[in-house]
C-alpha cells in the first residue's frame, strides 16, 4: 500500500483536499463539501470537535460556527477544543431556533442528529433562514430501513426514509435537492468493524 504523507506536516496550501483521517460519516460528509476560502460554515449539533482540524484545513480563512442544545455542551466543547487562532464559535439552540442572523452562512451541515429533532421541518427551516442566497445544506443520516435494526438505536431514535427527508427540504424552501448514498466504517458494540450505508441529502437556498 502506498504510504501517505502525514497531513500534520503539510503546509496550509498542501493540506487542501487531503484524505480524511477516518472513514466515518462525519469525515466522509466533510470530504464531500467543496469549500472555498473565507466562507462561513455552520454545523448543527456536532457530536464532538474531532473533525474540526480536518474541516478548517479544507479552505483558507473559513469561519466555523457549531450549535449546541445546552450551555453545558458549549462549556464542554470549549474545555476540549483549542481554537489556535482559527475562526471558531459555538452557539446555543433555543426552542428549535438558531440564535443567528439571517443570510449569514455559505454552508450548513449536520450529521447523525436528525433522529433527535422533535420537528425536523423547524430545524431545516431555520437552516434555510440563516443561509445566504445560493447557500447549501448537507444533511447526513442513516436511513430507516438500516438504522432501526441497530441494537443501540432502540430508544430515543426516530429514523426517516429518504423521501421523507426530501419532503422536509422541499417544504423548507430548498431547491436543487440531491441525494447521495455512501458508506462508512464503524466499530460496533462487540468491537467488530462493520461497513454501513448512509445518505447525504443536500439542498440549495434560492
């Protein structure tokens, strides 16, 4: 197997479009984002900050905002992540609303979080509101016909079919809706490595 360069040793220009360090959903989603310099990026409900270093090297001078559902979540991420001079902010979601200005972001993405939204349409409508004209939302999730059979998803998860998610996008105002099927490699509860499919639905603000 051909040896790859360590991305940590590369210069900023050389780091652009290097392969993601892990073959998991969030990194595959980020690899699929064609970011440009000085764009504003919004993530709804990040699980952690492990992916931020990879995201921030994809384009020069991008600004990242991550939204959390509680002050405790923001406090925890601040204690775990060092911005190192990068343009990184963390904000709170209040009553299904993003406390962010209209037309502020070039990209919005969210991964493995739709299962926990009381009303997905509200979150997609809020994403539409804060995106700039022409901005895009990429939403990654495990589809219902696969997710319901996973042993750790029996409680507090609501899974959706692709057509249901596409309907949420349409009702929120998004156009040019696209669907991609991809795979990720994860470790299950027994320590076994498995490959599972996931979906990325993307839409654009008019």
